[in-house]
C-alpha cells in the first residue's frame, strides 16, 4: 500500500507520461483528464485502466501500477488515451468500446488494442522460427562447454541457423509483428557493464535498443531501464544472448576475477563486454569482406521511430580500468559467440553479396 505522498507522486508521474504521449502520439489533440486510481492495491482488478466520459476521468488500477513494469503501465495508459480520442475527438459513442473506430485509432497511432499492458506475444502453434530459436538456444548452451572444439562447433552451427533464418525472413512477404521487452531492473543509474551489454545487443543481434525513463512507484522516483525492439524471434534471441553473456561472465569472473565484491564483478563484466564487443566488431568487418551485409529493417526502423520519436545520446563515465577490468577484457575476447550477420545502420533491408560482382 502506498502512502498518500507516494500515491500523489504516482498520479503526477501518470500525468507526466500522459502529457508526453499526448505530444508525441496525438500531436497535443487531447485535453488533460482527471486522473485517479482504482482498486484497493491488494489484487489487480479486471480493468487495468478505464476512460470515463462522465467527469472526464482516466483511471489506472492501483495494484497493476505498483506490481507491473512501468512500460506496461504506459501501454495501458496509451490504450485509455485511444478511448479518450474516440470519445472526445471523433465523438463516436454508438459503437462498442473496442469497435471499428477504436481499432482504427489504435492502428493509426500504433497502439496495442488489447488492454493487458503486456508486450504482444506470438499466437498459435510453434512455427519454424520458434524451432530455429529453440535449436540455437541449445547450441549456445553447448558453446559454454570447456571443450574448445565442441564450443566452436556449436557456435558455428548456431551462426549458420541464425543466418539462414534471417535470410529466409527477407523473402517472407508477410509483415512481421514487432515486439518490445525490457531487460534488467529499473534503477536510478546503471553501471558501465549494463550499458555496454545493451550496446552489444543493439549493434549485433537484429534488435534496436534504448534506455527509457521509468517511474518507480514504491520509491517515488524516476529511473531508467533498457528496452529492446524487434521481431518476436529476434527479441527472444537477444534476451537469451543477454542471459548467456551474464552467466558466462559470472563463470569467468569466479575463475579469473581479482576482487570478490559486487563492484569488482561489475568492473570485470564491463571489461569482458568491452573485449567481446571489440571481437564482434572485428568479425563484422571480416564478414563484410566476404560479401554478407545486414542492411537493417525499414519496418523496424519505422515502428521504433514511432514508439520512440525523441531519442538523444548522452555520455557517461565508466569504471576505472583496474586489474579486474583488464582481466575481464582479456576473458571477453575469448568468449565464443559468433556474429551472424554484419550490421549497417540507416540502409534499406537487403543482403549484399559482393561475390556476385
């Protein structure tokens, strides 16, 4: 249960999010509603959010706001803003709440028409892509083997599968539905190792990433968390690579680390991720020389640009380059994980094969 002070701060945070979304998504077309919380806070109610034209009230379930990741709360807020748009801009009141006008507004402004607040999940039975992802996950697990030959063979097989999947994806005329996920826990500030790991995923694993502001209701403060966006399969693979690298660097630190504190582990990981990042960049250059170049996905670029229209780059300080960091850098260059396709930002979706002339 929130104190009255923290609940007021939560309502202010919701108003701040609403104002930003109104500017970015709806071009300030909406007028500010009255915000309120519903439910007791003990259990999540049936309605996560509710727009009511009577009194112009926008409600968010109290327990949902407290227990959910802030991006999920933002999705529900957007959902209710779509209802507000239908009600106050189009003045449509003779349709069902999720009728054709509401669906059209969600499609226009790229809003999830469901009300769950969770990222979109792939539906139906397992696809060929699902089986590829499952197979690559098993190969990555084998790549952690102490047997160098077995590890290299597993990573080569994983590389071939990822490459084949992404090449096949280029020939698939059906539009892929994009996904988003957050990685890690929100915090007031994130250390260098977390930022470098996020950069690895965004640069080398077919997803886009951004540090987004999130509100932490129980602390009454704003922090940030890393979000990745891409097709369902590529997002899942990036999440698995994130877990794989964290587990691998922990194992290497226990073997080669100098200090025995959480800070020492973070410094070692920062060095390992820097070393691994450098290794991937070198592989990107070599693969470009062989003729295979991943040139980006314009559908993802468009979807990501609408989801995050205002992105700025900031610089931050890193860890001291001490013995833990240097040991980590050496260990990172020894991690066996091959880059499937080189990446070039800002170009049309294509595979360039220089060997064809």
